[in-house]
């Protein structure tokens, strides 16, 4: 059996807008290193599954504060020399029910490391890594709002070395 196009018949426009706004807010929170933006869209429990990106990252379930602390830690996006931009393309709604929506986004994740002394108007990077992926997000209804309850990226390919971008300088 081949691919069957899923067209949700029960997706209200206001739910669509809330999902799109939440996904963008999550990406912006990630890129701007802004815990408040992340906190605004996260569910009570979030399932994080990066195994299709890296075999060394185990799947886990955590609360919002744990996820924010990890994602914005100095070893990841909290690294002051790291800049990112996660661009979301068209969404593909994989399932829609009254309590859960699963959507897959086309995603480009740009990563760069600031050059020493370039935190001025002319910002420059010395290392870059860009990843192309699909990002599956699962949303659930909590207190009448759609909240992000699952992340599952699948990497298509990467240009550059991400580990070199996030590595601290030895100087």
C-alpha cells in the first residue's frame, strides 16, 4: 500500500493557529535562549526522542523545567558563543483528535559560533553547522490550551560539524 494523504476533518482554524504560534514560540525560545518563551508552550511532561539524530542521546520524558535547564545549559544552547536559527517549513498534520495533535515540520537548523570579539553590530561566526530535518511535535490539551508534549526530529543531513560549533574554545 502506498502513501495515503491525511486530511484532518476535525482541525479547527483556531487550533491550527495555536499550533503554529506555539511551534514558532518554541523555536524562538530555543534560538533566543529565552526560558519564558519555552515555558509558555511546554506541557507538564515532554517526551524527547532524538535517537534519529544521534544514537548517543537516549529517549526520555521530563518536565518543562528539566527540559529548559538542559536545552539552555552552557553545554547546549546556553553556550554564549553559540547562535542558532530553527526555521520551520510547511506543517504536515499526521493526526488530530480533540486532545492530541501530531504535526511534522520541515526544518532547517542553522548553528554558528561567534568569532572572538564579534559581539558588535557586525557579528561574524568562525564555525557553522546546518542541519536539514523533519521535526515531529506532539501537542496535547492542558487547561484548554495546546501544549508541546513531544519532540522527535529525524535528521536528513548536516553540513559542518555541530560538535565543533558548540565546543568551548581552549583559549
